[in-house]
């Protein structure tokens, strides 16, 4: 598992864009920019107010495009709040797993948000830079290496083998295993939303952008 799983790019024969997957997401225009509050309907205002009152303190990132569907946003942001702030996993595990998913999807917004958080939780700059380049870091801790391999195995094979399952339960317990799978799924969905919407990465953060993974 020397490299992250490569996500297949749709070519012209599949009805897709010929250069899809080769242009960094951050370079394309924002398809779903922030909505003015006066343009929101009642459900959208309620969803926005709940976000502002919670730990995120604002409608930002994936919640800008998701606000177009407030009944999806409301339960999804609750799941994300649990997975980020209250799950059975340590913050270091959660933040590192998030970076692995962001790298798989070349998702600039999530990368910019979570690199400083992962560094704060103890993930080394060398590990982050190697991950950014699309390679398996050799400088990971034992726990980070397991999380990396778990994410790659799950997304590449649509499941995990018995040995991986047992080791995950030994490390994190059954609740932790489910929370890890949930976190991977949550940030995969968030990355898809952000990539489809072309939501730009944040500014003012000293983080190097993700290059496109090779085809």
C-alpha cells in the first residue's frame, strides 16, 4: 500500500470531462457560493442558525452548498459534529483519517482546515507532506499507519479483511470501529459535495495546497 487509492477519472467515452481529475479543484470557479440570508427560506434559516449556534459558529465549507438542501444538511451536520468532537476515537486518529480521505479526493477545503488540527494533535510535518504528495508516509506512528491502511483497504476493496477488522476492534473497540467507518463515509460525502460545488479552500492558513493525483 505504497500509494493512496487512485479514484477513476471519467473520460470522454464515459460521458465525462476529458481533463477530469487532472485540474486541481481549487482552480475552478465556485458553483454554489454563499446564499444571502434574505434569500433563505424558513428551513434554510433554521439550518443556518443551528450551525451558527453550534461548535462550527458559521455556515462555511460544505455547509454552503448543503444549505441548498436543509433537510439533508440538518442531520448530516449533527453526524459530523459527533464524529469530529464526541466520537470514541482520539482527536489525533480522527484528524489523521480526515486527511487521508481529503487526500484521496484531492479536497482542498478539508485539507486546509484539518492540516493545522492534525499538527496540533501530534501528526508530524513529514507525515503530512508525504501524504500530500500522494505516497504512504514512512514517518507515521504505529496507530497512524494502521488508520492509513484501514482507510485505503476499505476504499479500495469496499470492505476489510478479518485481520484488519480484529485489529481495529482491539485498538478502538467496536464503537470506535463503527465511528472510524462513519468518519470515513462522512468526509467522503463532504468531499464529494465540495468537489461538485467547487467550494474554494480557505485563505490565510499556512498550508500547501494538494496537487492533483497522477491519472
